[in-house]
């Protein structure tokens, strides 16, 4: 894990032209609305909208004071305001960029910096097509501009509530070439919509509802995928809702887009968004008014990252967000939080001497964070921990964090429990005891044992084996972090096996399941080997799959959080994870594994019990769902589908497999399946025979197998029943009458004769009932003697 270093000053703004103006601005507490360095890091763009001087303006500062004019633009209300400052790469000239200034009425100025000359205005363009349009939000993706504009109604006295959907979202290419600047055609993404803030990631555009939006339309986000022309609707609390490919501008009407999802969306609560930003990985970072930081992925799923230490955030309170590699940096009221995006763990919390700061890009320095303050530009560098011999502070902190989560779940109080409260309170003795034992045990390696309370000493003796296992696991994790690349793979295999085994022997809650999902995703091969080891899966001498896992482990595999519990945020239940591993590394074993799991379910849970996995979705259907979600489908998938249907031994599944075989015209396999599964039950036998009799009536493909097919005829079927099925399924011929067909593939009496003879010669059920009476020596019985 990375750890933050010390905060060091890299510039006092003196190397920027007119840096004193910016320093004075920041020292007066006049917060800039926007600060952004140029792609080459040689210019600093500052936008000031509020406060003195009276005119809002934008100023570009030049590093190293190279000769040339600085860029400064100011405007005075009611002149249209500046909406966006965007740096665009020029596709013609390598490593060249231009600055686009987008004003509220759609006018766009394109500026270019030339060394020794300064800033030059290349061209002024009109972004919007309508003269009355007003740009409310704009962003850039590659060489394209994407914006949300307001199109006011023609009637100035119209009721604004009736004109709520007066906005539209558009995209337009801005091409910078040697001949000048040219705007491409307008592409309509969404029209007749409420107001949206547009935010661009490298591949997607996020549409976030404006704060003043209507409650009905502020319950969801929209994600535009330019490459596929697809628009995704997602409610972060519920995950992906709907996705639609827009083939033409007529399909991009906002109300038509929501037509099929209105009922679903009406039950959601409005979004709680205080601040939004795009991460460098392409996700959308959202900060709620309660301080929760979440990430919305481009596929619509949401993941919680971190909770800021605040009760609530006022509307005007600035929250600065920026991602640097896998690190999320957040500044709130003079406190810098550094959080690992992947694990959500707080790496560093630093109280800054300055309250207001801005994040800057650091070209070529991915392992450092740059901050702009009134004192200058500061850098916060990351470094790997050099001394890994004393990991106890991290472990002890983990103990208290886990305890906080545990007690918070069990608490009836709504007040949030923190680590500080946990350490100070006298009611929570377990984490304090465990922390003391951990510190004592870890110190024993380097120092003589310090005094330990008698109660804790007894606990230590009881849990010594578990503690040794835990310490070896932590040591292994340290080895993974510090090992050279050639040894990492072997360490990872051992680490994954220990982690999978540990989780399978602990409570399978949502957090553990999410962790297992990440393990299977990051180390698929190692996770597969660990699963085989934990379940003790192997083939016996007869080639059958056997497992020697304990009942507790089976219950974790089959009875953990199910699809309806964890379907959100992309989490997959453990059974599905294991099935996906089978499909990837040992597909031939998957049907046998599903059969094994069904046997265990039958022994452990009552049939259709709601507590058991079969009470919800049958296991074979869950395995079929994993097969259907494969990224690449092969020819063997149809055979795998057949095997999964047949291994369930459920009547509906067997019949479904039979119909699939008939569709594939695999008649040898059809007859084999019929012979095997007709023995399971009389009802299934009748369904199978009736299905095959109907096929026999339609074509001659089954004729070579009639000697094996007729013995499957159920006892209750009469000759009349058989003729009825045959006549109902005879093919309709438009040419010759059936007895005189010239094709020679029609059903004849000779083909059906052996079956009818077999049925007629078989004693009927009613005859068997009176067989004893009919075989008595005298019939009718003699009259009993009369009594006088």
C-alpha cells in the first residue's frame, strides 16, 4: 500500500508571470471559481467570477516568464457569462493544444499560444444553432464539445412549469487544422429534457441532474456512450435500470426514453449530490450532503468508497476532489484526505495550514499530488513503506475499524460509532483486548515480552494458533508487496488460497462476498486452485467427481447471500463465482459439480425450503445463467447446456433438453436420453414417449430406432390414444394425397403396426383387476345352500 510523504513546496508562484496577482487574490480570501494548468504544465488558467475586482475575468499565467503577451479577458453583466474553459488536443499537430472559451450565448473563442508571440485568437465560432439558446454546462471529450443548452419557449409569458423540459444535450466536433478551426455538424444526444450538468470521462459522458431540477427527474443519472450511441439510465442506489441505442435524433426524446421506466423510477428517492467529479479511471465521483463518497461506474453500478468525517455539508461548502492513480484526494475545510479507491482505506489525513486549496495536474508525476494555495504550489509525494518489520499500528487500526462496523450493525442508535469513541468507551472490551494481544505478540519478535494482563494472557493462550495463522497471512501479504516480479505469482497463489480458505470458514456476509469477487477477478487461476483445494474436488477411479468438503463449507457455497440480496453493484454469489471458474478452467466438471451440489442440498434442506438455495432459483438454472453470461460463446456451449439440463433430473429440464436435441437432430442421443430418463417417473415417461411419437409421425429420422422406442410406450396408452397423437401430428401436404405420396417419406401403417400390435396384445389394466376372478375354478360360483 502507498503511504503519503510530507508536504513540500515546489513553487511560490514567482516563476509564473503576474504570480503576485494570484497570490494577493488568494490571500484576500477571494476564492477562484476554476483553476486548471495547461496540458504541458507551462500555463495556469484562473477564472474568477465573484468578488473584487468588480469585473469577473479569466487570466492565463505563464511559467518561467517567457516573452509574450498573457491572456486576460473580462466581462461585465449583463454581458453573457463564461460557461467553460476547455483544453483541446489538435489532431493535426502532435503535442499541440488549443484553449476553447465557451460563453453563455454559445459563442466560442479558440485561442492558441505561440512562443515569443503569446496568445493568439484563432477563430470565433457560434456553437449553438438557435439565436435564443443559452449554454448552461459544457465539457470536452477528445476533439468534441458536449454541452447542455436551454431553449426558451417562444412565448415569453408561458407557464415555466409547462416548459420544464426545455433543455437539450448536444455534441459537436471542433477540428483544429492548418487552415483554421471548423465546427462539425450538431449531433443531438437528448432533447426535451430537464437541465443537466455534463461531465466527460475518456470514453463516456455523465449527465448529472442540476440542483434546481424537478424531484421526478432527479432520481437517476444518464450515461452517454458515444462509440455505440447508447444512453444508459441508472439510479446509483438501485444500479443499472435501462439502456437504449439511439439510431436517430427522433429516438432521443427524453420523455420517450423514460416511457418504459416511469413506474420503476417513481419508487426511488431523489439523488443526494453535493459535489461531482470524474476520476481518471473514467468513473463518476459523487459526494452526498452527509459526506459519503461514492463511485458510479460507466456500466451504471455504484460503489461506496469513503465517508468524510462530517455530519452534513452545507450547499456552499467547497469540496475538492481529484484522483491520482489509485489514490483519491479530497480537501474539505482545510483537511486533506487521501483514500485508496480500490479498498476504501484511509491512507493519510493531513490538517493543512491553509483552508482553501486547488488540485493541479502534475504532468509526468503520477505518484504526487499538487496543491495550489496562497503560499504557492505544494506537492504531496507517495512512497512505498520501507520498514515493513513493524506492521502492528496498521493491524491494530484494522481491529478497531472492524469492531466499529460490527457494533454499528448491532446498534439500535443512529449515532455513528467512530474509532476514537470505541477506544475511549469502557463498554467495548473485546477490540481493546484483541489490540493489546496483537501488539504484545508482534513485539515479542524484537523485544522482550512486556507485561500483559492475566485475562489477556489466558485469551492469548486460547487463540495462539489462530493468531499465528493470522500473522503468517500478514507476513505473506508483506512479501507480495515487497517481492520482485519473478516471485510475485508464487506468493499470490499461496495468498489467494489462504484468503479463500479463511473466508469460507468465516461468516459469508456481503463484505466478504465482495472481497471474494475481487479475488476471483484479480487472480482467476489462483482462485480456481484455491477453490479445488477448499472443496477437495477430485475424480475417483470411476472418473466421477467427488468432493470432501465439510457441511459448513457447503453451506457457505450454497446458502450465502443470493442473487436477490447482492444483485446490485456487480457482485456475484459464491456459487456463480465457482461455476464461472469451472467454465474457464475445467468445463467438463461443471455438470458433475452441479449434480454434487444438488445431492448436498437434498440432504441439508427440505425440498423447496425458502432457507435453502433451491427454494429460490434452482442450482442448474443458476449454472445456466453463468453459461449465458460468458463473454465468448463456443460450439461446446450447446453441449454444456444439455448436460446441465440433464444433470438436474427435473422433468421440465429433461424435456427442455430433449427438445433441444430434437432441434439439433441428434437422434441417437435423443433415444439414449429417452431410455435413461423414462425410468424416473411414469409421468415423465408418458411425456417423453408422446413427444417422440409426435416426431415419428412427422418424418422418418427416427425409423432406425423404432426397436428401442416402442418398449418405452407407457402401460396406460391405448391404441386409440396412439392413433390420436399420430393423426394430430401428421405433416400437411399440399401436393398428393397421403396414401399416394410420391416422396416416400410419409408415415405408413406398416411402420406403426408393431407398436399397435404391442399395445393390443398387452393385457389392459381393467383385465388385470379381474384376473383373479376370471381364473377361479368355477364360474360363476355355486349357489350357497338354503337354510330351512
